[in-house]
């Protein structure tokens, strides 16, 4: 009888493991991200949003399912005026993040090159892969 309980627990344990396994989402790799960024870069430059490069775990090709894609960018005064000023420009940045996330298959974080301090310049600008 103890043997049956033990077998029953093994079966239940295996069933629980099967239930908790998630289907693994295919992570984008560095080359596919860079290729996509290069191809869409001209579309955004028309409105004053410049995609400069990739940094972080995606640039090192070390993405995990919880990783985001760090994109180095900058905007021009054209971007602000094109989008109706401050709040309009901020809203457009959020839209661009969403568009890039959808195109790249993972959450995107945007980092403006002009807002980096000395540490950011050292660790981001020097290690970014530029497109």
C-alpha cells in the first residue's frame, strides 16, 4: 500500500511539472535585432527619431526570457515639433517603444544618448553596437 501511494505521488509530481512548464518563447538574437533596427531606422528618422544602436544583454547576445532590448537613440527638435510639443513627443516615444517591442518580439527600453552622464557614456556608448 505504501508503494502505491509513492507511485501515485510520483505521477502527481510529474503531472504538476508538466502543468507548470511554459512554452518557451523564442528570444530574438543579436543579429535579428540589429537587422530589424537597421531596416526600420529610416522610417523613424523622417520624424526626427534616430535609432543609434543596441546595448546591454541583447548586444552581448545573452538575452533571457525576462530580458528587455536596450536601444540607444536620440531625438531632434524636429521630433518635438512634429509631435506637437512636450507631451505629444512623450506620447510618441511610448508609441515607438510599443512598435519596436512588437517588431522585435521583446520589451524595448529606449535610452537617449544626450541624457547620459559620464558613467552611462563609459558603459553604454563604448559598448553599444551602432546601426
